[in-house]
């Protein structure tokens, strides 16, 4: 399934690195047919995500590469952990190296960041949720990395859920017409969520029977009041301006979900590398 | 030119958000034909990069959108700076919003990070250089954002320059065969760079007439010795383990270039947004 | 938006007809530069759907074609109704003709079929729903045609809703593990539906708190009992083996939704044509 | 060959169903690594077409799937006939199921319809021919299904034959300039056919040496006269307004070919399904 | 039409030259916004082909370029003939230059070569025909260039005509089964041609009613006998080993067609260039 | 690596030949399942290039084809040399034949032409270099064929080197601003070359420290003076108007490189063929 969904992306990324001419350095310095043996390792503590995607880069360049996975996606690892051992055509391993590492470092960085937040809210019952603030071209993979890190996903995109935000309300002429329009046109599989900035708007939404609310940029006090007002009649998502230092206090207000754009758009890459020597 | 090189990427990214069904929320809540007027703004201080790419997202969805750019790529802006005003079909503006912001925030984040490093080494004559540690699918745009931030680019990929690294040396059987193979096979437009870990390797490389060296993971003292040994006979690039706090001291050793992977793989996204109201 | 989502499909379809050599007949028989004036018309009664897609075929071949739409998507029309008048390069109009008509006839056929079913259940409050039994490559357009005809859409695909069917239950080891697995892993925007074959399974699903049931291949009596048992605690969808002659009786059982595969996979194409003469 | 020509289409169709997120239901309900064993069967009488295309969907998702074909394309089958047995990764089988069935049902529907018409004209020597009224994106496969059903193909598209229709004649200034232009420009491998509405036009075409005529919307009497007038000097194709009830009487007029748009644009899908249980 | 059929190819070719980084030279040396005025000219005598394709390269990079065509496809020109004047963004003109010239030179070279052969057989009534020996990726354009030069086209590819060659005969078990199989399976728009090496094979083919023969590698004497034997009952194509020096003598044997692979695979490129100066 | 970089191109080229309908002739004349055994051979003396690309065509149509390579890329062969033996599905071998031969003949033609030039300058120490005057879509492969023939490559495209030509100088306002702009903006891996038409321009360039010069359209006398003036301070490339007859005399002037557009745009195709018989 990974191959069907992501092979095109990995191919494009390999070509982005190989350009038109291929790997000049390997071709100029390493004899054709040389075998290489490599160790793919993580150099700092973190959560692994994207290993299969990374390995796909090697497989696409050397279909006969032999790969032995040691530690897979979702594992929390210590520095200097070997994820996989590879053996194959040395030029191909070198040509795929950077592509593989770029995927692995990026996705593991997101999983690692997510895990740290999930750990921070442990015991509160709150779910950590990502947003559509993803890196262009990597939406599905980044959402996957969030799941690997213990988070859950909000909408994948504009077509698999309705989220009525400020801009929609303003252009629709208010909360009521927006919510009613949404309910009328949405199929029975589509969930409707409403962004609210104030408790008044929350009350209006509740009176309209809205099932999910995005509480935008509210501090712990307001959130607690929102939880009280809602009294279990709807799902509540806190969002906006939440940072690692405040996420626990937000979680303790009793909201159901906390959504964080920086899980995907600003996670630091995890340090991964490939060590190569002559193979058999 | 932007359109030719990046239109496919922006289209793919729009489709990544629109999915198969399009923007359910806008279609359900905003009457067809509604006009929207928007302000694209930066909410924190930084350097703008990627504005034309972001605007392309709007243009691809509404070819008749009217756009008035106020502040372009390369500008250092204060919080709450308006970059552009847009007027067009409200549903199209909403459907393109997230794609546009994701490009703009990501690339401006890289330009902002780069600028802060370039400022930190001001007066030393050192050039700040990015690497191939880029986000899959965004190599050329991220390299552009580095230039916007005042940095310069290393190789674009594996085919437009030769960089002999540890793995190559090991597989080629040493520095000498690697360098000689490279020189023999490279065309006259291809520059050859050699990664060295020790001063001995640097001396060997100099004796072989290598023009550019990547000095890997050397501290200020070693770098200063390398500069002295080289005495202007080659270009020197410091790389590896350099963080914002140490970049100035590295720059003051007299190297020509400092390369930093985190300019592209770990820059924090800049906070940008779109405010919409009814248009004329 | 249509252009972004469907331009590739229309281009591919035009190329499917033009092949490598283009329109031999027009090039051989009609002088270059000849202007044509055309009337796009429906030759039998029905509901129009896909007009903009059809016109896109003309626009892609002759960007300067002038088009005057008379009757748009969703209109119920009589035989010999003119939908649009076109004037442009005669060779381009001829080369796009068949592609345009194939889209228009196919989608209007689906809208027409859907409308007839929607009319048949009028007053019962039941919604007519399509399935994933669509023509390869045309999923989103066919779902659109169903909406044009007055129906609503079930899931777009496998990733925007959970529908636990017989095969899943069998492989998951029963209803309970399947439903619990789904609930645990699904995000808060994902709706869960369960297919049941018997009233016992319905009761089990209700006890597990399932929100939507697909009642598979049940006759009116069973459906009525299902409605009674459910008593408003869940949404009920009747599916399987329903034909035009029985749809009304199914609708009168009190279910909420009726889903029909033949809306999309077996609707007869509507008869549409293009009449051309010399333009100005 | 099938893989080269149709792999892209099958991949696109799988992605149309899998979307960005993949198969939520299978991932949520069935443990990773579960094996499934399936039976692909036809539930009503008909002619099988497209089995290899359908199986390609499974192969693309699970390259290691084992498949045992029982009944191949072209077979006339009874209800409940098993076409193939499959064993593979359960999640992959489920994710490919709908795509496979949609291809198989659609193409078998066309083959079944074609066969019934071919049977209806048995003994008359008439060939049943399809047209360019095909479903967007499926031209080549539908033409293949027609052949499987015993029909033959007219042109594949605009570039592999010349068919001068009403619109061309009108824009070319008459039959003579159209035919002469076609003859002058066509290579020696290109056949020229002329659409005529009246016997006068047929006579004019014969006098110009035209080899193939499309007799548009003529009833049995006119067709018989056309056959008599032509006296073997040209190939005659009856077309337009022919329905299952009239096709035999048309065939008995002595024409060589009968072309039918509804073979491809309005054939009812054949009912096919996949039954899955736990595999070994 | 050109845009629909060839835009992808021209885009790919532009990207082949622009790579990932765009035109380094223009960006580094010419200020943004500089206007350029150019003259596209042919530097040696020849026949122009591909001008619209070449101009498309400029249009794709600068949609606002203004172009004034002076001499179009099919014109026989003297050295130093101006084909078109262009004015637009200087960087875009420079970036498109090489792509435009490569198309124009290649296709004009084919048209020029074709015209010289067509001229050489003037008065004999023989048609000069190209083959499937074309440059990978350029089949349709090269066939077009042959027509521009006064030649006609054989098959476009494997799917629009039947040509039974040596390899087929050998694998089919002889001429008779091959011809009969072809006749039985081919639709009424498909022409059947048979390659023969000897007059015996020609006689056998004639007795089977074959309509077109490819006479492979026969000298003038044999060809004359073939013409005599055939006596107008079939079309005769001479092929194989014919060079510019012998083409007239072959033409005078009375065959209908002469096919030449070197029209497309070995024609010398025509010398074309672009002269640029500052625009207004 | 070849597969990753060129599979798309070979697929497109196969489809260019197979069209929508596949190989009519093979399907009509050769029974399904027939095995074929083939010999791929060169019919005239030359240098082989592109064999792996050619074989990829067979592999893509018949993944199970067995191939035995006898003579690989870079070999100088006599007429009637067998390059490879193939055995596989007869229809697939026939369907891939022309595509394979077109690649092999085209690239071997370039390698053969290059080798003859390289031989002609033997002993002078001059490198033979290709240009960007390549066939649209085949840039990387043609540059590869030049290397196979013993030549070396100039820039791959506009983004991997700076070459300041007449047009740039004119639009930049002279040599000095062009060279200074280039030096300021180019990264440390980018080489800068300057085209000069006169010795004065060469002197100006040398005074600006330019490293590589393209000496355009200079005869042997001027070139000798240029070599003398330069005195080893820069690399010199002779270009423009050089033909096979003059290349040796140019090489003897002491320049470092000779670049020739006709290596790639006008090399005659090498005569290659496939002989097939029944396989086991």
C-alpha cells in the first residue's frame, strides 16, 4: 500500500536529487559493481517514523538491495540506535542516501515532537490533534507521523469534513446560516465543526445542535467555562497559541482535543545518518 | 518562469488539500458567486519568501483574482505587515488559503532563519551556505528561500558538482583514487570538493590540487589551523555541528563558507494568515 | 475550481480521442481558419449535469471560443433543448465534440436517473445516496452528478469514513472488535457505519453505540422492524437489491437513507449532440 | 502489455478510492499482517471481460498476492460462477476490492451487451461495431470489451481513420470537396468513410469512389435500397436509432456493419463480487 | 490543438534545460524586468517546420511575449531569413531560446530533407513516405515535419494499421495464416499491408487479395517486374536500402510509394538562431 | 539507476508506438503465448551506446524476458555484430522492437560520431565536448552517448554552470557587469565561462579573472594567438563552424576543448535490427 501511495513522491524526490545527470561523485569515484554495506542509524533520542518510506528510496534505485530492519516506526530510541542494515550496489546506496535520510529525519522529527506533547498531557484523556498546517506535498505522510507519535488526525483536507471558521461565518452572514447550510448539504458521513471565539458563540452553536467546536485562542479559564457550559453535549477542541509550556494546563481544563499546527510545520528534524563500508 | 517550474507543485499541493471532493465547507456555507476581499499578512517579525508561489495558489483557483502586492520577497517585516491584498471569488480564496499560507510560512521561515545567521556573521566575509538536507519535494524552493535570506547555495543535487565524502573515500579506497577519478571524469564546468576530517587529510588534498574542502566537525582551533595551512590555495567550508550560538566564532576562524543543514530542515515556520471579508 | 480538479481528466480524454495524429478528418476536409458556430443540445427529456466539464473540452482546444450558456446543470429539460451556443475555430469545435458529448451524456444520464428516484420517494423524507460503485476514473464527477440530480453522497472513498462490512467483520473476528477498533483509531471527524444483515446484528451494533447502520438486502418488513428497534438512536441506510419499482416501498419503511449502486454504474447516457454550421 | 498500457489507469483508480489516507476501515478493524482468502465471482449470467485489469488492482497493492484464474475473458458464465481465487494480505485485498469490481463489472457489462446483439444477428454475416461514444478515460478498454463480446471496432479515435460526417460536409462546402480533400491528404493506410442521410448522397459518394458509407438513421426499406444501389462496390454501415428490438431486421437488409453507441455508453454493469475469509 | 497535443512535451523540454535551478546566467547577469527584442532566423537554405512549437517555448515562459511571425511552416527559405520577431521579458527569451531552436532546427531539418527527396522524384507520381524509425518521443512531430516537406505518412504506430513483416510471417507460420488472421480480426477501417522479399511472395500475396505490399530491398529491375505482375491490383511500396542517389531510379520503376527511414532518424538539423538586443 | 531515470521516457516511447490499441499486427497474426527468440544486432561498424535503455523496452513489455548481453556500451563493433540474445513472449518482443531499435540506433549514432572525432584529435590532448544543442527530451541520454564515445560534457543545462554569451553581454551592458554579476551571485560550486568573439574581448575577460573562455568561430590563426595570450591562465574552448575536416587543425592550435553541436543534433543513426524466430 505504501508503494502505491508514496512511490511517486519518493521517485520525484530521488529525481530532485539526481537531477538529469545522476550521481556524479559516485560514478567518478567508485568502480561500477562495487558492493556497499550500510547502517542506517538515529544519532539522537526520538521516535522513529517513515522508515519504510526511507527504505523505499533504496529499493527504487537497487531493486535487489537486501534490508534487515531492526527497529521500526513508533519505537522510542536512544542515540546511536541502528534502525536497519542494508547491503547492495554501492553507487545506488549512495545515490539514495540523502533522499532516504531527508524523509526519515523529517517524519521522525514530527513523531518525536508529537510524542513529547502526548506524554505531557498523559492522564488527562485529551487527544493531541494535528491540523492542515502541513508541509506542501507531505500532508498524508506528516499526518501518519503524528499518529506514529501517538496523536490523532483532524481532517485530511477540505473534502473530508466541514470546519466553519471565522472567514466562513463572515462570508456566510453569520453562524446560523453557515451551520444550517452545512447541515443541509453534508452527507451523513460528514462531521460538522464550528470555530468559536467567545462563549456567546459557543452557546449559539450549542443551541443549533453543533456537535464539535473549535475553541480558538481561549486561555484556561475560558476553556474551563466552555467545558462547563457544554456539559458533554459536544466535543471540544482547544486551538491557537498553545505552546509546549502551556499544553498541560490547557489539557487539564477538560477539553477533549488540543490541536497544534507546529507538530507538522515546525518540528525539528531528527538527526539520522547512513554509514557505509565495502560490502561482500 | 515561476509558473513553469512550480505550477505542478502548487497544483499538487492544492489537490492535496482539496482531495476529490473540493472544499465542502465553502460550498455548503457560502453562496456561489460571493466575492471576497482578503489581506495576506505576516503576524510576526521575519523575512518574506515565497510570496509569488503563495499567490500562484490563488491564481490557479481563480484566474481572475486581482492581487495588489505591498511587500515582496526579501523584505524584513514587522509583525502585522500586510503583504498583499486580494479580491476574487470567495470560495476560491478560501480553497487556496491554506495551500498559500503553508508555502509562504515554510519558505519565509527558512529565509528568516537564514537572515539571522547571515546577520550573526556580518563583517567576517563568510558566506552562509545551505546543504542537500532539504524537505522532500521542496529542494529548489528552499534553496531559493536561503538566497532570499542572504545565504548562497551549495550543490542543487548530485549531478551539478562533485563532493567526495567519507563514504566515497572509504568505498573508493582512499583520497587519492577518489580525487583522481573525479578529476578524470568531470567536465570542465564541474567543481570538485573534498570532505576532510583531519588536518592530515587536508594536507593530502592540497597536495593533490583539490580546490574546495569541506572541513567536517572541526572546532574553531582546528579550523584556524586549516586556514593557516591552506594559505589561500583553496576554498574552505566549515560544516557539521554548528549551532546559532557558535556560528560567529566559526566565522571568525577565517573559513570562506559555513554550511548549515538546519537552515532548511528545521527552520520554524513563520506565522502568516489571510483575513477575508465580503468583497465588492 | 473545476479547471483545477478536472482539467487533467478532460485533457486526457481529449488525447484519448485525438491520439497522436489529431483529427484527420477535419484537417483533411475543412480549410484552416474556418469558423464554426455550434449548438449544444439535449435530444431527450432529462436533467443536465456536466455542462461546464463539457465546455472545458472546447475551451482547452480553442482558448478563444465564445460560449453562451442557456441552460445549466440541474435544469430539467425537454427534448431539443439548447444548452449552449458556441462559436470558434471549426476544426477545434469538431475535435472537441465527441469528448464534450461523452462527458455531458454520461453525467446527465446519472443526474436524470437520480432525479427520477428522488422524485419517486418524494414526501417520505428519505435521502437517495450513491455508493463507491462508480466508473473507474470518474468517481468525483459521478458523485457530483448525483448531487445535481437531488441525491446526496455517501463516502467519497476509503479514507473519508469508516464502513464496516461483512468482509471486515469476518476478518476482524466479529462485530465488537471491529467497532471498538474503529472507534479507538478514528479521529473525531470520522463517522463510523456498520453493515448488518440481521436484526440481531443491528441490536448488537446499537448496544455498542454505533451511529449509522447499513441494512443490507432487507425487505420492507425487516426494514420496518429495524426502524422500530432503532427508535431514532441511529441513522439507517437501506441498501442492496433495490430497484426502481421497489424504491418507494423501501422509502416508506421509515429508513433515513437508500443507497443505490446503479445510479452511477448503470445509468443510461442522455442523448446530446452538437450541430455545427459555418460561423462568421 | 496490459501492465504497460493500463497500469497508470488502474493506479489512478486505486488512488481515487484510497484518497490520501488509505483504507481507514481495514486499518482500524483488521490486524496488520492478517491473511485473506477471496473468491471473485459473477452473480448473474453474462460474458466476462476485464479480468486481468481487475486482478492488476490486487497485484498493485499486494505484489505477492497469489491468484488462480478459473474462468477468463470471453467466457459466457452462469450466475455464481467463480472467476478467480485470491490469497494475500487481507488489508490489500479489501483496499483493491472495489476498484477491481468496478472495472470488471463495467467491462463485463459491455461484453455481455455486445454478445447479446451479436447473437441476435447470428447468421446474417453482419458485424456489430462500436463507436467513439465511450466513457471518458476508458476508450481502449471498452473497445476491447466489445471485441471480447464478439463485436469489432470502428475507429479508435480521430487519428486512425477518416469519417466525413454531416458537420464536416457542411463546413467543407459539400460532399465532393470533402471527399477529394480527404483522398488527397490521407496516407495509404487511412480508410475513408462517408456519412450519408439519403440515397442521393450515397449515389454521389459512389460516383466519387468512396469505399465505406455510414448510412445514418435509415429504416430497413431505405437500407435495402442502399444495398441494392451499392451492389458490392462499397462497405455499408447502418447507424443511428437502432435498438435491440430492431437490430435483427436491420441486419437482414444486407448491410455489412451495424454500429451501436449504446454498447459502450449505456450497457448495464454486470453484478460481480468478492467474498473474503481468513487465509492461511 | 498544438497546445493540447504538444504543451507537455515543450514543458518537459524546457525543464530539461532549466533543471531545478533555472537559468543561472540570465539571473546573474541581466537585471530583473529587462526587456528583450529578438529575431528568430534561419541561417541556411531549407524548409521551415515546427515554428509554432518553437514559439510555444517562449509563450510558456513569458505568456505576455509579443510575436510577429514572418515566414511559417512549409516555406522554402534562403539563408538569413527572419522567421519571427519577438519582444518580451529578456530572461524568459533567453531561457526558452535553446529549447525553441532545438525543436525548430530538428523539425526543419526533417522537412528540408524530405523536400529534397520529393523534388528528386517530381513528375513520377510517387509518394515519399516516412516510417516508424523516428526519434524517441518525437514521433508525431516528425511525421508532421515530413508532411510539411511534402511527404506523406505511413502508420503512426502499431495500432493504426497492419503491416505483416518477416518476423510476423516466421512466427505466424507463413504468409497465408498471417494474412487470413489479419483479415479476420481487423476492423473495416484498418488497412493490411504485407512485406515481401521475392516476386513469389508477391504473387502469393496477390492471390490472397492483399491490397498493399512492401517490397523490401528490391532493386529497380525486380521492382519493375513487381509492378508488371501486380498490374494495378495493389498498392506497391519500395523500401530498404534506398539512398538519395538511387531514389529517382526507384521512383521510375512505377511503384506507388517509396519509404525512407532516414527522413526521420538521420536528417541533419537546420541551422537556426536567435539574435537578442534590448527591447523597449 | 537507469530504470529510475529513464523508465518514464521508455514507457512514453513505447506508448507512442503502441498507441491506444496496442500492436494490431502481432495480435492478429501470432497466437497468444507464442515464444520468440531474437538476436539484436548492429549491421554496420560503429560504437554501441544505449543497449540497457533498449533492453528496458523489452523488459517493460515482458518482465520475464531472458536476455543475454554479448557486447555492451562503449564497444567498437564490426558489421553484423550480435549485441544480445533475447527470448520471451513473441508479441511483446515484436511490440518493443521498434522502440528499442530507435533508442539504440540514435544513441549509438552519437557515440559513433563522437568516437570518430575523438580519434581524429588523438594525441593533441584536446577534449571533445558536446553542447546543449540536443534533441528535445533526450538531453541526458545524448550526453551519456557522447561520454560513451569518448567525449566529455559541457553544462547539462541552464542551471549547472554559467556561460555568458553574446546575448547576455548585450543585455547586461557589457562584459564587465556581466562577469561581476555572475561572480557575485554564483555559489562556490558554479563555474563561469565567457564567450568571446575577438582577442580584445579575451584580454578583457582575462583581466577580469575569468577562468574559462568559449572562443566563438575563430580560425586556427586566431585560436593560436588566443592560446598564446592566455598562456595557461584560463581554459580555452573552441566552438562554432568546426566540421570533421577541420577539427584536427583546430585541435592542434593548443586549445583545451572543442565543442561540437552536431555530435548530438545531426549524428546519423546507426543501423541496428532484431531478428526473430520461434523460441522454445
